C-alpha cells in the first residue's frame, strides 16, 4: 500500500528547486486524491482541509469521582457523566496547493458570532465520528513547523467537542440513613459486627491443606453474605441468599456460630 506521506514528501522535494512558496521548499503539485483514504482527510465546516490529516487524542472520557472512607476497603463512586472530548488534528502540508489552501481557510476555523463568541463547526473524520463527535470548537491553531517528512510542514489544530448538556440521572448512589438507636439501626450494627468478625476469620483462616482451603473458601463466602445482609439492612430490602447446598450440610453461618463458642 502506498504511503501518502512519502508521496507528499517526494512532491515537496521535487519542487524545492523550482518553486518559491511561503517556506521556500514545497512543490506545486497536489497529492493525488487516489492515494488518499477517508482517514487522510479531515473536514471542517463541510470543507476538506488541505494536506494529510492525522487525528489523535484521549477519546471519550466518562468522569468518575471517588470518595474514600478511612478504615474501609473500596470507595464511594459519583458518576459525573460523559465529559467533552478533546482531540488534535495534525495537518501535513507539502505543496504550494496545500499551503495556499490552508492560508485561505485558516480564518474560517474559528468563526465568531455577532457578539464575538467562538462558534463550533461541523467536523468529519472516521476516528472522531465513530465516537459520536460531529461538532467542535477549534481552540488553537498552531504555528506551522518542519514536518517529520523532509520537505513538508506540519500544523496542529486543537479541538474541543461541542455537546449540549443533557440530564442523564447520574450521580452518587443514595445511602439510606439508619439511626443507630432505632430498631433498624441496632439490627444493622449487629449485622455489621457479625460481618466484620466473619471477615477477620476469613482473612486469618489457614490454607495449608486442601481441607483448610475449602474451609477458608466457606469462611470467605460467609463473610461476603454477611456483609451483603448488613448493607441490605442499611440500604434497602435484603437480597435473596441461600445456603451452601446439599454438599455442605453445615452452612458458613453455622460454622461461625460453632467457632464463636470455642
């Protein structure tokens, strides 16, 4: 497959001796469109930008805020919703045609409305359209500089997605407030204490032999179920929890009670 950047570099080098341009190196011919794909062309405001375009950036980011509680594993999560995307378009210019096209179009990259505020423009490129980005602000037009291919120049265009705020219902999962002195609060405190005890047993359970490993797994299961019960008492109806099944006549809860009496 032909590399369009190499072809553009050869055009620039071939015209260096006979063509004077803004930088004094680029050739007059434009890169044949037959050598370019949709991935080589960036369109802004419905107009294809000159040269060869390369798009880069972090992509679409979903903002998640975490809040850590001292003395507890895990954290609370607050979903802040989808953030606006940022990306950079690097144009490689290697001919007089490219330079003249960029010079004539650069003023339209940052249009202003009648009050002097920057306006977004429609943007088209497979890498950003696949992420649902179709309108953006051009926040910076970089200074053209020598490109990675000899005889070419590059210019970076920085963009910020335009997206109208839409309510998504995201936020922090609500916690049910439990009064420690109410009947429900006392049940929660007792269930939480049992869960902590089971978690301590599970952490310290020996695992040297297969039998001990099985018992340790049962301890861990019991601790998990106890923690689920405690959280259910605090946050809502308890989940449906079954015992360990016919292969284990002694449930983890029963084993905990037996060990507690030792």
